[in-house]
């Protein structure tokens, strides 16, 4: 039994531990109590469990929360607790552990909020497959909280500052928005555009302060803080920190590039100018998709928004060019159809002619190496694993993505999407296969929407799948995980097609980089022309 | 889509995630690091799942992996002063193994006790720990001093602890 006094001291120490306010002397006392008594350890374990239970219940309760100021983050608790379902993601975890550990020095806070109305704040204008170390989705429209470090592990974000300055940051990068006109880059690469009125915008790196004098420049900071500055247009003023006490400043004009580091000569060392180091915007990609029902989970596809040649285009699902599956060959995985309950139509229709994002022909076979010759689509034993399809009308190759592919993914599987090879149906000397390892909308994207429930009918005999009806299924499995819809664009130029080439169809194979196969639920060609949308 | 191993693990983790999280959380002291350690634990479990005897309970087996991952995390974090000493973590882990049933019972009755809290207490707990509003800001919003806010939260914890004990004692009759 604990005396009231001991219990009271222990409770206070545990509360301080939870609130991360334990002073060194308190720490000693806490350890002393826990070492000393079973009863103290029992209460400690109970109090720690209470904390977990309490947060969970508080999250579920409809208790009003206090009104938040801009610096607070209303999503943190939820995110932090949601993160936890990631523990069910064995495959994702294998990737997560591969990341370097920043745990000791990241602030536990999250640097984004969804306040979209404050014109004085720094905003994410666009994000492309952007992933942060703490798994916080970065999505267009969010604002960044000042003085919070963001670790962008992959992808890109474009930030817009209140004075009009635009910065594209490429992962992996560690950065902090310090004030409304100052960015600190600890490591990584950024491209800055400061239009008229944004002069004076400043980027701090561990080795230099770079002040914009109306210009476009790129900055690349390596792991030890060495800073390369490349000026594409206009003028930038650099204050190397190693010499700042002497008031040294270096002016760089367009076409000039210098490296600033501890060991470099005063004023930095001249390096080769590379205009390609500068990014004017985010890459062409599938930006988002939308379901017919505006609130998730998503069922029927309504539209897809694509950046093509830097332009933002929105296509209604009905405008996309449908496909006809002409070949499907799986490996030993017999779960090849995702379907809705009571569907007794043809299995192939789940991918071919419906817009349901929870249904498709899944787990096709694959190959570690991509095809270098025509796939064999005889439907017999010697056939090429994977699946082939024809577009209902040929897709014309234009700049950026020409074909959109959406797939189902759970948190248990690769966060970047299931990798695959895409090949021409018929090879020619100019044509080649192309491998996609990372989707435009990944499990970590705010744009990835949860899919409605589906089931997995499967067949136990070897009849060709493409002639099967779902009502012939021998058994049905029902997944007990939540699945999400990921998306990627395929640029036919990557397969060697020339601009304006008409492409009749494609062949796809899983890249066999893990135990999971790709799970396409919608494939559509983009039509040739379209107006720009905001 | 899912091979048998990941399906099995997903099912087991879904079923036992709360217990595993509580175990790790008690040993590392905060939810963020607990999440990290739990991720590493899941990877370790995934790799070794074929060694799991499905005839035995999952949790005691999984706790062993979680404990090893806690130690690895401590090793990585050793430059920062950790709140708990190594020997204390070992004692706590041992006790948790023994008291697992009792701790689970406490969690089982918690919702009933939590439901008895007045709205103001719920708001304080939700704002401070779920929405993670900084203590200074929350105190100001609630019209309290920082010290009073912490005292209030301490009181809520004590009320819940007492309630849990009363309910469990009543069940024993």
C-alpha cells in the first residue's frame, strides 16, 4: 500500500513526465520510487495507461475544444493517434525504419494547419507526393506555422509567402518558416522566385544568409550545411556566416554560382553554373481525383485533375478514354478481382467499364525485369504475366501524363504505391518499357481518399479470368482493412513515344519488388485537349 | 494483395494494438516515441511471425519484441537524458507482464468513469492532450493560471483512478 504522501508525490512526478516537465531532481526521485516499491510501479503503469485511455476517449468525445489561435494545431492529436494505425503496416514500416532518425531533435509539433483564410500566413500552394518524417500530410491550401521545423522526406512542396515570394522545396529537406519573409533551410534544395515587391526575402542556411534582390535562384544545402547558390535571373546578396562579423557580402548575378562552407575561401568558391538546378514549379502529375459523393469514402470516380505541361487541367470521368482488357495472367495469387457485393457481372467489367474505385482486376503477375520484347498474350501457359489492354480510342501522346491509373492500397503495404512496369503492346526500336516506383498520390498524400468496402471473390480452377462471371466465384474473402485510392500518371514519352503519336494500348506488370502486387481499379487515357482550370 | 503473413499480422495487431501501445508508452514515456517504437516492433513481428506458435497467446510474445525495441530506442536516444533508468524500465516491463490482466481490466472500466466527468473536465483533457494545445495557451483560454490548470488535470486523473478502483472492487463482490 502507498501512503497518501507517496501516492501524491508519485502522481505529480508521473504528470510531469507526461507533460515533459520532469526536472533532473524529479527524475531521480521518480526512479527512486519506482525502484523501491512494487506498489509505486503498479500505480505508475496504471497512470500511464490512464493517460493513453484518456486521450483516446477524449478524442472520441464530442466535448468542445477551446478555440485555437493560429499557432496551435488542431490536427496534431488526431494525427498522432491515427499514426498508430500505421503500426499495422508491416510493409510501410520496413520503409519507415530505413529513414534516418531525427527523433532526438525534431519538435513534436506539426507545422501545418488548415487555416486558409489568413492572408498574412505562409501557405502551401501545391504539393507533389510530399511526405514528412512525422507522416503529416502536406496538402495545397494548408498554412505553415512559424518556427516549426518540417522534415520533408520526399516529394516537393511549393510555398507562397505573403509578399508574393514563391519557393519550391524538394525532399529530402529540413526547413523552417521563420517569419513571413524568411525561410531557414537546414538541408536540402529549394528554388526561390521573388517577384516585384518580394525583394528582401531571405533564406538562411547553416553557412550563409541569402537575400533576394528581385530574382530567381536555387539553394542546395548539403548535410554539413555547405551551401551552393545559383542565380538564374536578377541579383542575390549572400552573407557568408563564416565572415559575417567582418561585414563581408557577396553579390551574385544571373549565371553565377558559388559554394559557401566553413573551409571555403572568403566569399565562397566559384562552382559550375547549372540552370537545371532551378525548378520553376512542381512536376507534371495527377494532382487529385474526386468522387461523385463529395464526402469520403470514395466510390464512383467523378473527375481527375492533372498538371500537363505546367497547366492544371480537370477531366470529368466521362471524358477519360476507357479500356478493354485483352490479357490477364496472374501468378500464384488467386485474389484477382475486387468487386462490390452482389455484382454478378463479368469480372473484367470491374476494371474495364466501371468507375467504381473499389473494384478492379488486382494482383496481376509480374516480372523483376521489364519487358524488352512484345508480351505473349495467347492466354496459355507460356503467356506473359501481367495484363494488356487497348484504349477504346487511341490516346495521343502530349506533354506530361497521358494515362491515369488508380489503385487500391492499405496502410499495410508500400506507402508509395505498388510499383509496376508499363510497356508497349508492340515494341519497335524507339519504344521501351518504363518502371513506376512511386505514385503521384501516395498513402501519405492528403489527396488519397479512403475507398468504400469491397470484397474479393476468387476462383479455384484455372479458367481464364477474362471470361469469368463473378457469380462463378468459389469463395469470397472480405478484407478487414481500410483501403485507400492512390493515383499515378503515365507519360507515354517515357516509353519512347513521340509527341502526337497515337497509342492503341499498353501492357503492365507488377515489378515484384515485394510480396504485394499492383491493384488497379481504374485506368483511363486523357483526351487530347482541355481548358485550364484553377 | 495481402499475403497470408501480412494478413495474419494485420489481424493480430488490430486486435491487440491498444495493449501493445500502452505497454510501449509506459516504458518510453511519451506517445510520439511510443509510436516510433511500435512501428519498429511491428517490423520485427512481421519478420518473425513465422516463429509464432498460433496456439499460444499473442501478447506475451509480442511484448518481448516490444521490450527489445524499447531497449534499442533507449540506446539510440542515450545522448538525451531519458526519464527512466535502465533498471527501472526492466522492473516496469516485468511488472507489466505480470499485471497485464489487471491493467486490461482497468482500461475496460475507464470509459464508464470517463463518461461521468463534467463537460469542463472533458474539454480540458481533450484540449490539452488530444488537440495538444500548449499548457500556457490553454490555461489562458480557460481563465486559469498554469499552475491551477495542472492541478485541475491532476485532480481529474485522481478522480478517474479512484473511480476505476471503486468499480473494480465492486465487481469483485
